[in-house]
C-alpha cells in the first residue's frame, strides 16, 4: 500500500541522486548535459511524493537544472523547498556541486545551512574548507581546520590548508608550525621538504 509506494519513491530518489552524481563527475560537457536531462525526468517523478521525499528531490532537481544552465527554473523550484527535510549530507554534496559549476552564492548558501547542524560534521567541514578557501574567507577556513583537526587528529589535510592560508598571509612562524605537524603526522619527504623551504 502506501508504505510500498513510499519505499519505491525513496528508491527512485536514491537512483536519481546516484545518476546525478555521475553528472557532477562527468568531465565531458556534452555528456554531462545528456546525463542531466535523463536525471531530470526521474527527479520530477519524485516531486509528487510526500514532503520528506519531494523536498530532497527539489534540491537535486535544482542542481540538475543548474547543470543545464536553467538557473531561473532552479530558483523557482527552490523557493518552494523546505531544506530542513534534506539531510546534512545532501546539503553539503549539493553545495559542492554548485561550487563545481561556479555558482558560488548557491554553494555558500547551502554549506552555511549545513554548518548550522551538528551531524555529518567531517563532510560538512571538508566541503566548507574547499568552498570558503576559494572564496577567500580565510578566517572561517582556519576555524574549520581547527575543528576538523580535533575530529580527525590523524588527518594532515587541515594542517596543509592552514599552512597554505598562513603562507598567503606571510605568517611564516605559523606556516612552519603547520608543516611540523604535517611532518609528524605523515613522515613524508614532501612534508620534510616543505618544512625546510619555509624555515629559511
């Protein structure tokens, strides 16, 4: 009955999301358009489902339309969506999708909504670091790196990002300290080389 229909809709939505992720990762412009067109039809079928399915479908359909350069249609669609019904992972993934097509306002809006939540924190922080680093929001990036370093203490990537930020700001003692931490975590020759280079 209703339960089996809802389950079917969830499966349809998940298949559509997987299909759209293939669109996002497709480097060929023509094939990307073709795959986006196919994903659009499947996502539209999910819009008539209950809200917990329809709102995530609106999010991904908006991504799909944006990939086809149909931004006005995407904006109209989002006006009726309730992002609270979208998972944090979906918000972060959609933010990265928009970032990849240089829709920085939409990417920034979605990642900020994700940052207000507490779940999927590592994914959200990693996504926020990529987006805000490119947008020049260095103070925010440093804060994300500090939090990520606490959550993933064996991961050198937040320290590498910190080093890049401090290097751009010519704060050399902080650059050296960041690379020392990277070397301690990785022990690689590349980290050792970078540390020697920035120590002079």
